[in-house]
């Protein structure tokens, strides 16, 4: 009888005990107070509200846990829980497919291929899965451009300009820079600002108006909205961290992640225009106006010269299959 009473009392204590709160560490690439920082804070608040305070996020801004390549590697082994950031191609060259230059012509096309159910969204989820990472959502950022610390030289043409620019250490961006007439210099993001500031390079390819305003505002004299690529970041979580959550919390996380991305699709295009205007109004930078014909010419050259080389790097048959699906997407 005594043992029965003790067992009953212990069961009651378990039932009455509050659930243990879970806090996931999440990294992103921008400084505190920027758009992504505020939106990740909103995501954390949404998770906390939906789980009665049992699940939230601890946010590490501005690459505090390492650059996006190292963070992705650490997520893969479970050393970091989550991130929302560009996809790193160091572990798998096929990931370059995400940042293929001039892949999408406009925002409608971008959502068709990167949005929920789109070919790039599905493909990236599969590629992340091979690294023990779950992709929760694709987060649209902007169409990319070129920031210079000098005046532009024939910005709408692809002739050699003698201008050296920093590019990410990804083959597609290096070839893109060359095709547009620049001299590409692969430099890690953490060293890029200093490289421009000290004159090692004259500018940057690989980001867009928002990124240049956030991280290169003091060294941006000219901005060329060349639509070089469609910038997408991915909300990712370690499979190990995800498995440690209850089924209920996993479902809530997926639901809130989808809402997080969908809200971004609603405002991303207008945000791009606002950030281009901020470069002009706040920094006094010259924002170059390119004609549709100039943009079309740049895109045509890059597709003809760069795409075949990058396809060889990612696997011609595999990559062409993705590009065919992109072409058919509406």
C-alpha cells in the first residue's frame, strides 16, 4: 500500500512539473538591428508564444559563431543548432546551383523556383539532407548587384574594365565577375571590407543593396543593380537538434518557419527598392540605372559563357536537369 502511495505521488509530481524550456542557438550574417535580425527575433517570439514559452531562439548576429561556411559545417555535426544564411558549397559543389547567375529574371520567377515546392527549394533541401541538415525554409533576400569604391566604368557593358572586385570563393561568382568585365579576387567575407578599404580591391560582387548598406556602407561610392544573381538564405537546423525536440515542437517549428519565409516573400521586392534608395539618400552613392537591353545583354553573355563551366563543376547531367525544370517553372 505504501509503495502504491509513493508511486502515485511521484506520478503526480511529474504531471505537475513544468516542461523544460528549450533554447536553440541560431546564427545569421547581419549586424544587430538589421532586417534579418529583427525577423529572427519575431520568429523566436512566435515559437515562444506557440509553445507557451517552452521553445525559443538565442540569436547570434553578425557571424558571431563563425562565417556561414564554418557555421554550416558545425550545424552538420550538431555543434550549432540553427542558422539563416547563404548556402556554403565547400562540402558539396552542387550547392552552387542555388546561386547560379541570372537564373531568375524577376520576382515572380524567383518565387516559382525558390518558393515552397519550387525546384530550387526542393533541390536544396535534398542537398542539405546529405549533410545531416534539415532545411526548414528558403528566405528571399534580393537580386544582387555590384558595389564599387570608385566610379563605374561602362557599367552596362561587359568589356574588360580593369577593376578588381572581391567575389565569394565560389566558382560561379568568379566566372561571373570575369564575364562582366571585372577582375575577380576570391576573398572571405570577413576580410572583404578591409580589402576594399585598403584598396586591395575596388569593390564587391556577391551581395545586393541591403548587404552593401549593412556591411560596406563606408566603402560604397557606386552601386550597379545588375541583377547578378538571386540571393536566397536558408533557414536550417541540425538533424540532431531537430530530433531532440518533441514531435509537437517539431511541427510548430516547421509551421513558424514557413510563416517566417512567406512574410519575407511579401515584402522582399519593396525592401530591395528601399535599400537601393538608402544607398543614394543616406550615403550619397551613385546608383547606376541600367536599361532592360543592357541587363539582357549581361545575362545572355553570362548564361552562354558561365553556365556551361559551372555545369561541369556541379555535374553536367544533374545540373542541366535542374536548369530544364527552372526554365519550365512559371
